[in-house]
């Protein structure tokens, strides 16, 4: 069994030719003038640690503020490196954020909740002029 050490949402995740990761636009909150709102893409990036070279499966589930399952990555195989660490990435394109509020991102390992993070969708507050 492995554990998730950290996870976050980002606008972009790139792996260059040398294998170096580049993460752009890490966010905990996104703003829209009105809802429903389309978020073009979300990458859920997670750092794992466990038994060296262990094979496991994971799934990312995103829940609406009303606690309805919005989308899932589906179950994916994953293997930790020889040092017992690894990074998983799931991409979601064209997310329809149905309402403002806190969206829960749940990371499952072998069908069991392993980690949860919150991403907020909100209408920007305009200060009084």
C-alpha cells in the first residue's frame, strides 16, 4: 500500500525530453463571472510514497459542491519507482463547473479513498467604488 504525500490542481503539466516536470498554474480557487462555467483543463498531480517498485491502481473523482459525482479519471495502473516514490497525473478537459462552491477532488487507491483536496469555484468580488 502506498500513501499520497501531496496533491494539487494545475492548468498544465508538461514532461520535457529529459524527463523534467513543468507544472503551470497551480490553483486552489478559480473564478468565473457566471455559472455554469467551463474550465478548459485541469491536471490533478499527486506525489506518492510506498514500497519500492510497487504496482497499484488509482482513480481521481471530482465531486460537485452538492456532493454529486461530476467526473472520474477511471481506474489507471501506476508503479512506484525503485526509491518507493512516484508522481501520478490525471488530465480533465472541458470541466463544466455547474455552480460556485467547493469541489472535492478524491484520490482513490485500489478503490479506497487515499487523499482529498478542495478546489473552489467562485464569482470574483468587486470592491465598492
